[in-house]
């Protein structure tokens, strides 16, 4: 499902990624661990086409993203990749259901269909009662579930998560981690997760460890 080959990335004279490669199978949950500064987030952003590598290639579900023009790349990203970040990044002026709808509307879906899909996901994530609430009216765990719903609204084949439970308490962390397993089981999504959380890493199918811009275990 995902293949990154010989990825190099530098910022000025500082080389962050040093010819790194990783293959992730369809439906697999892979956690990437390692110390701060190892290059984990940079790799995830390149994998998600949010950042361009200096060298190397990224292939997602058979599409080599390096070959796509900017507009086509944005469309591909919107339809095929869901993102979950440590901070939920919900728009404060919009309700939960409106936040979830946004990627579908950007993809050209009608408001009616986007709303129906968003409501289905909020129900699946057991927060349908918060559909009309704004982020300031919800707990951190509820906001993160809304962010997960937003990542799923276009039925992407790939979910990329950067420290998704880092801002949650222990109870909400476990709930979110179980949610990832449920999503994989019911929707067949492929996950790549950057995390420092030992429990999240332990429930993954595979743990890849980075150090100094390279994998020491993959």
C-alpha cells in the first residue's frame, strides 16, 4: 500500500533523512518510534505528500506521488490519505459535523451527502451527541474523535497519525488506540503512526525504530 524508497531530506546543511526506505502492506498498522529529532515527523510528512523529499520516491496504492502535478497531488491527498495530528486542529468556529464534512466538500461532494457521511462517522465513533457542538464545548478526547472522523470522511486507504494520543489522558488514549484497531477491522485502512506511546506501539502489527535519520529496525 505504501512504499518509500531511498528518501533524503535536508534543511540547509542539516541532513534529516539519510536514504530511508519503508514498505507498508495493505491493512497493516505500523508504528514508527525513536527519539526526538530522529526524523519521524519529517518522514511522515513526506509520506503524506505534505513535504517534498530531496531525493527518493513515494508510492501509495500504486501511484508514484512524485510524478503528480501540484493540483493533482492535492486531489490525490484529499481522497486517499487521512491525517490525524497530536492537536486535533479542528476549526473553532465550526461544529463537529461541519469539521468532519470539510474534506468531503473540498473533494466536490454535495453538502447533503457529506453531512450524512459525517453523521455516520460520528455515530460510529460514539460521539453523535456532540455533532452540533463546537470544539470549545467538547473534551480533548471528543475533539480527537472528531478529528479521526474527519480523517475518515473520504474513505482514504491510508491513515497517517503523528502522536495522535500525545495530548490525551490515559483513559482516552486507550479508547483511541482501540478505535484504530476497530477502524482497521471494519474499514481495512492502513495506518502509519509516529508515537512515543508504548501501548500504542505494542498493539501495532509492526514497530519501526528510527535514529539519526535512518531505520535501526523496520
